C-alpha cells in the first residue's frame, strides 16, 4: 500500500516511461509521507481506444488513481495529486491539463500486506522492526 493505478490508452506510455513514472510516484509519495519505498505500488492499465469518455465524448487523457493510507493532511494529499500529475505530464511530454490524479484514502486497519495489517502513518519503523521472515525480507528488498 499505497496503490497508484495509471489508466491510459494503448501506446501512450512506453515501457521506459512507465519505469520513470513509477520512480517519480515513489519519490513523490515517500517524500511527502515519509513512508518506506517498499510500500509504494504503481500499476499501468491500458484502456482500449473508445473505452474512455469525458462528457460523453471519446478521450485519451491519462488518469492516475491513488489509494493511500488515511491520516495524511489535505495539504499532503493535494501536493501528491499535483506533483504526480506534473511528473506524469513531464515524462510523457503531455500538457498537465491532460493528466488527472485522484487521491483517496483508506483506513490502515483494512489493508493487509506483507502478512500483516498495515501500520498507521508514522509508525512504519516499529512495524517493520516487528516483521519476521519473508515479510521482513520483502520490505527490505525494495527500500
């Protein structure tokens, strides 16, 4: 957790751009929240041409949907939304007006990852210290 899903038309984002966007999302999320890098998931989903409409008309904008742990300030969530949109636009060469980012939050008590319920924001170090076996290896592998 968090999960960033980037919805886009086929061919709009290259493999190299996906890697660059994932790096930027991770940098932004961790920079704003202080969460470990291993918590950040980025997915890219192609939406077939003719399957995205805005106002009833075909559209080919890029949409990023972020689900993060609850407890972040409005300012932090707005900063994430703005900076992710700007980064995606820069990486893809699009105008920022063609990228939308939505940030939603979810209570950590409903997120089960690494074999455990996710910690409250700000308690990650203690949570990681208490992990055992493969869970601890996975968290450390991505940090």
